[in-house]
C-alpha cells in the first residue's frame, strides 16, 4: 500500500502511470475512486464528469450527558444523531459550495440547536465540528465500471449521500468486473459515458 496524492494519470506502453510530483508508479489497472477528487483526476485524461459536492456537516459532543442506544433521526429537522463510544455525533444539512471554500461554522452550530430541541439536557460543551463532501451526480447514480476507450481504467465514485452504504457492493461489483465475471450490460447504468 502506498498513500499518496495523485495529480496525473497517463497511459503508455500498455501500462498506466500514476504521478505524484516527482514520484510515479506503474499499474495494469487503475480504479479512480477518489470521491470529489475523481473529477480532477479524470480531467487530466480529458474526461469531464458533472460531479458536484453536496457538502454536509457534523457536530460531535464528547460528553453529551444523554445515552442513545441507536441512531436517532429527527425527521422533521433532517438531522441524524449517532452514539459514538460515549460521544454523540449530530450530522446533516446540505450546502452547495464546491470543494475549495472553507466550512461555514454557523451551519454546524445549527445542528446543535436542532439536537437540543429534540434531546432535553444535551450537553454540547467541548464540541468539535466537521465538513464533509457527498460526491453527487445529476441522476443520483454512481459511476462504476470500465472507462470506454481507456483500457485498464476503472471508476468507482459519485455515491452521494450513500457512499458508506454503497461501498461494499461497489467494491464487489468492481472486483467481479475486473475478473471478467460480469456482463457489460450489468454496469451499463453506471457508465461514465452516459454523461457524454
Ligand atoms: C454529513 C455527512 C453525512 C453522511 N452520512 C452518510 C450515511 O449515513 N451513510 C452513507 O452511506 N453515506 C453518508 N455520507 C456520504 C459518504 O460520506 C460519502 O458518500 C462517501 O464518503 C464517499 O466515499 P468515497 O470513498 O467515494 O469518497 P471520500 O470518502 O471523499 O474518499 C475519497 C478519498 O480519496 C482521496 N483523494 C482525493 N483525491 C485524491 C488524489 N488525487 N490522489 C489520492 N487520493 C485522493 C481523499 O483524500 C479521500 O481520502 C455522509 C456524508 C456527509 C458529508
């Protein structure tokens, strides 16, 4: 395993070359599964994809003073409260702001107000906040499978609000496809080429 930021992809002599600054690696197969970063990686190969982030926030209370035995959703307020080893993580909201803009702390703080409206005695002192990206496509389907005309290049991104949920099936589908065990038909709805 190598952990590195890839800034360029090139194909020559039947191999893929992955570049990270001065360093490079060769591979027979490459899977682009870099969340929002997938858009820029494919752009280095002149492939455009209408991927946009639905940014979301969470606020985590380290000693909430209330114990939830399961995930609780305040459906009218669209927030998700997750017990996390004694802590409480409150997540939600959707914001269009791309990948470059800093987080808007006020949005994370809104989560605190919503959670306190639902849980009496919730202690949020010492809270931390987080901004994450939901990589979304216009038809709400991910991009999974081989890239037409670029042999050995695969994709697995764009799962929007359900990337954790979808990850296992996407990994399984890709593994089967790379081993030649799926028909092309099976992955057609997820093809990158549907956006041409
Ligand atoms: C507030 C919030 C709540 C959510 N709740 C849920 C939920 O309850 N259930 C659910 O299923 N999903 C949920 N999601 C969505 C889920 O987090 C995403 O769909 C998922 O993280 C997408 O996974 P990914 O691996 O495609 O992208 P990411 O998780 O973004 O991972 C991509 C990785 O690629 C790396 N990368 C990017 N560019 C490069 C590059 N050029 N070179 C090398 N590495 C690169 C990044 O650093 C990152 O580590 C939530 C998201 C948010 C924001």
